[in-house]
């Protein structure tokens, strides 16, 4: 059974930093695109950052210049470094993966709560 397990969430003050990590198992990590999504109360889930199997990245406009996504193919992990956080970054953050060719193979983690205090 494929597993994506997020860690690193918590409470942080405005302007602070937080690093999320997602550990995966039972997938050939290198052939999956990876991403972080978030969902705030009463809002739809939205893309935060994605990184392709080749290492190309894309970010939501709201986090560009503040967040950095990275992957370690040797450890099967994907991280999200969050700097200069804002109250509007408060949400449940989800790790996501999708196979590069067989797009029907996509998986989600259970999510980790990030709360930014003002």
C-alpha cells in the first residue's frame, strides 16, 4: 500500500519559518511528480508547489519567493521550506504524487496542520 506521510507542521509566528517533509513508501519515487497542496477552512484545496521527476518546479503566486520545494530521490522524500510565513498560509498541507506517465496513479497524504499566528 502506497503511503505518503507528512511531518513538520505546527504553530509558527508571522514572519517565521517551517519545514514540511513528506516520506513516501511503496512507489518508485523517481518516476513520480511530487507536490504540496493546502486547504484552508472553507476554501478549496489549492496547489502550493510542485516538482517534476526531473526537478523542475512551479509555485503558486502567493508563495513565490517565500517557499521552496525540493526532493531527495535517494531518501524518497519531498520537502517544503516555508519562510516569511503569513497568517493566510494557515491551512492543512497535503503531500501529493502522480506518476509521470500513468497519471491514474496518484496519491495523497493525510495532511499536516500549519497555523500561522499574527
